[in-house]
C-alpha cells in the first residue's frame, strides 16, 4: 500500500517530514512522567503552513488541474484552508475565488488579510448554508467568460485530500518507532483524522487517536471521519474492500470529543487560554484560538486526569493556524 501511496500524484507544496519535537518542559509543567511530543505540522511552510498544505498536495495534483483557470473554495473569514488555497492558486498560476461566510472584524488582519494579499477574489455570503450555491454561481460566471473552475471542497477534506495525512501518519510512526502513543488531533471537517486512521489501517500501528472538535458535535465528526477514511482507502486500493473495512474500524475506535468547544468556534475557554500560555512559555510554540488551543486543552486535561492508561508517549498534532492569533 505504501508503494501505491507513493504513486498517487500530488503537487509538492509542504516541507516534510515535519519535525517531532520532544517537549520535556511541557511534561514537567504538567507533572507527568509521560513523554510529550509535538508533531509540528504548523511548519509545513507553504502559505504559512498548517494541515491544509498536506491535503492540498493531493487535491491539487497536476492532472486534476488540466485547463483549470480558477480554484474556488469556501470558509469563514479566518479560514486557514482559504489562505493556503489562495496561496496555492498564486503559485500554480491560476485565479482564486473565496466564498466567505461573514465579514472579518478587520480585512487588514490575520487570515482575512492574507486571503487578499494572495490575490483572491472575495465573495461574501451571510450564512454557511449559502456557500455551496455561491460557489456554483461562481463556476457559472467563470464558464460564461470561457474559464474553467475547480471547486476545492471545504477544508480539502475529501478522500483524496485525506491521503496527505496517510503520509503524515507513516512519517510519525517512523519518528516514534511505532511505539504505543496517544495522539491528540484538532478536528473539524475530518480529513486530517481520516487520513491518520487510514494510515493506521495500512501500517498496523495502533496509537490511541483522540479527535478534539473545534465546533461540530462529536457524532457528526465521527461520521465524516469514518466515511472519508473508507473513501480514501477505496481511492488508494479499489481492489481491496478489506482495507476500507479496516480503515472504517480504526476510525470508529477513535475517541471523539466535543467537550472542549466552550461557547463556540474560535471563542476561547479558560482551558484553551491556559493551554495557549503553557505551550508558549514551556515550549516556545504558538497555538491558535480556533483549533489547536482547544485540542491542547484536551491533552492537558487527559494528562492531568491520568487517563493515559499506562501509555508513556503523548503526541500533540499541531495543525497550525497561527495567523488567526493576529485577527
Ligand atoms: C482546518 C484545521 C483543522 C481541522 O482539520 P480537519 O481536517 O478539517 O478536521 C485543525 N486545525 C487547524 C489549524 C485547521 O486550520
């Protein structure tokens, strides 16, 4: 299967492997004898990095862009996915339209600033529910002018995009020698966790995966992850229903929690603020208010409550999002 993954075409954007940072001071501050690690996917580099870069490598594989003149995608005013898609469009020499639900507090700050800096056309809609029809309308507008648009689905969380996190899982397994571990993952549209689950199904490594929601109810994320993991397996190995079944089982065994969302998406909680302070002062690492600070709060709570069940290694997947700190 790893050979098949190598043969799937992708556009190289990410700086990989990203480092696995041993973080002994973080462990000391949490008063745990476990070894804590940060998998630094904030540092995938391109377009200011984060998890969307690995997913877009597969979504934007060159044969999928034949004759394409425009990329279209959607997200909130501080979407990291929109930022990296706009940067990729610039690098690939195509135009980009971003359908953004809601106005940013300031268009000259954070990701809202970067969306514009990378040259994207911004179409604003009032509600999340209006994004799909606005994207479809944009496809028609571009076609009328003789162009050809490709829609990149929300968060690049497609079976193809998830392959980026199959690679990441294999990378991590190598870096940690396949040892038993907990792996905490900020989750929303589910592509990241789906890729990790399929990676486990392929490699046989079985870390304890925890998906920490940034917004949606846990059962909704679980559904998305399970479907995407099986879909990615079918894409990679259409002749192996056993792999899809294995991926589905790994996905169903993930711990999904929405207990750290607090008052809502991007709204800080006492725990997320404490985790942000902890990572900054004990590891020199910047967390973001939407995703990583909530997942770090979950990790801190797990370690403090001694829920590690004798497993000595804890990995925090840092999925990026720094620009939102400067919104
Ligand atoms: C998009 C995003 C996530 C969520 O990843 P999914 O694959 O959508 O679950 C997590 N962290 C950051 C920083 C993100 O931008």
